[in-house]
C-alpha cells in the first residue's frame, strides 16, 4: 500500500499495577500489552483477534487515549498522540470514535434516541436546532433507522437497533477511525450479520478506517483486510486476512482457525484443541508465552522468546519454527 499509515503503534506497552495482599507479596504487575507494533492504513479494516484477556481491548483504548500506555508511541497521521493535551487532544479525539460491545450499556438509559445521537454534536458543534434535527435524522437514516425511532428510549429498542444508534452516535462528528470493540458479540447471529453488513457499507460510503476487535475469527474474516492475532499481550501473527485464513503459520492461529473451519463434505473435522487455560497476564510464562498450550512446543520454546519476524511479504509470525 502506498499511503502513509493513518495510525502507527510502535513498541506499545501497557502494564497495570494491581494492589496485592500480604499473601501475594505486595503489588503485582498485569502485563496487558507487551511491545506491540502495528499500522492501520486509511480505508483499511484491521482485525485484532484473540481470546478474552489477551490485551486487544486495552490496545483499542490506548489508541483513543482512554487509557495511557506505560511505554511506546502512537501516531495519528504523523501526530504524536501521547504528546497531545487539552484542546489539541479533544480535536484529535473527534477523528477517532469507539463503538462498544454492549449497546445498551453504552447508551444512556435516560436519553431518547434523538438525544443520544445529538449529544456529541451539541458538545462539539455549533448548530441551530433545525440543523441539529436534520443531522440526527440523516445519521439515523444512514444506519437504517427512521423518524419513528427518534423518541424511543434505548430499552424500547432491540439489541441490533441499539447498536445502530451507537454507530450513528459514533459517526456524528465524522470521524476517520472507528474502534469497534466486539461490536456484534452481544447480538443474535442473524443480527450480527446485519450490523457487519452495515459497517461494511458505511466504510465503503465514507472511506472509514476500522480497528475491528473481536474474539470471533469468523466475523473478523468477513470484514477485515488485514489481521493481527494477539496472545497474552503480544502479537503472534499478522498479515492479509485471506493469506492468514488460507494458511495460518502460528500454532495459535492454526488452532483458532481450526475451531471455526467447516471440513469438506465427507471429510473428518481437523480441529486443534488447545489444552489448559490461558496463563495469567500477571505472571506470563517465560520464553514463548504460548508454550504452555502449544502442541508443537520444544525445549527451546520454554527459555527463548520468539520475535515477530517476517516470513513472507506482508506477513509476520512469532514462532521459532514457523
Ligand atoms: Fe509453539 Fe514454540 Fe512456536 Fe511458541 S515458539 S508457538 S511454543 S512452537
């Protein structure tokens, strides 16, 4: 791709200090993100996948400065996001919005649909009442809702309609980047497809850029141009979506994809079942963090950490044997 990245993340680290009791020997450090670098190009959908607790949501929140990283650098169109303060940061935040997993909890139950969508415009734009009403109606139309929804409260809507309102609200300030944090995982399967289609249409119409965070590889495959797979705070594989699904190179990605792939008719399902639970990010394993569950682990994996290295054009894998 010829464009410069819209977002560049370099060596990002986010550790949380947890208060500890005397049994645990004092404060502990939770390693949510450790040395993650990635780029998101204009108009691209980057899928960020991994099991719950792998750090993907924290990474999305660091991009929006909802949490401050411990170390590393984030730039948005070459502007150093972590150096911005006050009005400059507020202006840049208008260009980056987030849609959360649970639409009901992200919308105020006291606000009608009109107010939910109008609120960012009232805060950041000087519009007449007529302009505001027209803009809210236009935004609702873009997400497939009509005037009949304007006076309803979130609890009077279905989950899918609530998520449409959340998307309309996120689009109100005409952002360039949307961080979509598990935007469909609280919805029924049939509604999930509608929301994914809506997001794909909006992206095409408005030239939006998405960071699509999900534990559901099936959903990510459908909408993403590129994919980053995360395990226990680290990226383990990155590359074009099609290439990763055709031939995953990291054992963790292989296991995730085997869980959603349907075999050819008549063929046996070749599912890789990972044994054991994800280790605690408070005390990640030495060497390769995946070695406690990896079916291919060898002695070297327990002591030597693999680096994320290029294995072919546009693809990187963190495994000694990829
Ligand atoms: Fe598995 Fe070893 Fe590769 Fe880690 S480095 S993914 S433990 S084979």
